[in-house]
C-alpha cells in the first residue's frame, strides 16, 4: 500500500457526522500513518500492518498477535462498551476474548491495543459447514450467551440508554423504521398488534444482564479439532448494553438458524430453553423488529421467506420452526 503523507502534526480530524467519518475511514492512507505512530508510541512493531476494511472504527492488525482499534469521538460510546466489556468478562468465560494490552487517547480519539485471537473468522467457515456441525456450533453459541449473561454487570450497568428507555424508544420508532426499510405491507399490518403484545411480553424491569447484541459469524472465531468445529473466540463488544436476556438470541436466530428446526432447537437448548412456546416466539419476533439494527429484508436468512409467510405470526413460526 502506498501511504500518502499526512499533516506534519499527525493529528486525527474532527467529524460532525458518521457519514463523513465513514468516507474518510474508507481511505486508509489518510489515517494509517497516525495509527502506526500510536502503535510505535507503545513500543509495538509496525512492520507488517493489516487494515481491516470492515467494521465501524479504525482497526489495524499489528503482526500476528495484536490489533489496534481507534474510536472516533462521535463513537466514544462504543469504546466505553468495548473497554468495559473486556474488563468485566476477563477470566470469567470458557471462551477466549481479547485481552487489553494498552489503551490511550489521541486528539480526543480513544483507542485500545488488544490481543489477537487464534482461529478462523466465523463468516468464512459457517457457509460450508455440514448441517450437524452448524447445529453443534449453534448449541455452543446458546451456551456462550448464557455464560456471558451469568457474569455480573459491574460498570456495564451504567451504559445508557437503560433497557426500559431503549425499548420504549424502539417501539415508538418501529413502524416508521420498517416502513422506510421496505417491509412488505402484509407484515406491517400486524405491527401494531405485535407492539401491544410486546409491552407485556418483554420484561422492562427484570434484572438486566450483559447483552452483546451481535452473536453473528462476523464476530466470532471457529477452530476444527478431530473433525469437529467449535467456537474458538469472541470479539467486538462495541454494542454491549444491559437488558433482557432473550435479546441476544436474535442474531443467531436471524443470521444462522435459517428456520431449520434442528438449528433452532440447538440454539435454544444451549441457551437453556426447552421447546419454544407461542409466547416465546411472539416475544422474539417483537424483539427482532425492535433490535437496534433491525432490517428484516436484509437479516432473515431464509430463502424466499417473504413468500412463505402471510403475516408476522406465520413469520415467527417460520423463523423459530420446531
């Protein structure tokens, strides 16, 4: 990569909005020299940097063992979540997570240097796994979600917005959001009824737990031993919040279960649920529509699902098939 010369002061700029920041981030030569300067200030070898093009923040691999994540000021909340989660979960899980090696701030941009985990990125492996291996991994994901949620919240309890405020805001904007995203009218018709049910189905004041928000193949690592694939690491804690436990079932349900009964059963049993009843499916359907990143047209990985379900009730039966 040819690196452009940056300003002599090597300062990180200010961005008023996320769109402008994303455009700047998409041109690594503008910021990579600053990232490498940060790494050098911690005595880290920068001879073999690797820019990760996906993700939200500035992320650079430094050799085989370290990763530098730099957060713009407008996404400081992600730094707070990531740092707090890594500290709170350290030593409390059976699954490896990154260790914080160094941290600091440059021009108002907080950053973390974290240990790089071993394993293959889930999104690279998942599509080619045999069905039995997919069920095995989904069971482990369910178990991992439950294990994370057994860890005390600590300072993560202070993350804003709190669960009840977050849910009420999501409910207020739900119809406009899914109308804008092009959800079919036959599903929009049932939205008001589902939101009425959600007010009682989704606990607002139950003891909150740690919610990662995105248990999806892009955020975990896999490894194969004696022909069996297993979770090998979990990373990316920038969207962590505290709230109701079922919320973290949404990512693997939408992106990985594909409406296949064996996968659905493995995920839910790993989490600690038995056969899903109507109330659970209804609650999960509501949460799926209320998720902070919800976009059913892009996120439900069941081929032709728009034609297979006539309304939201039929859709919940399709997604969480028995």
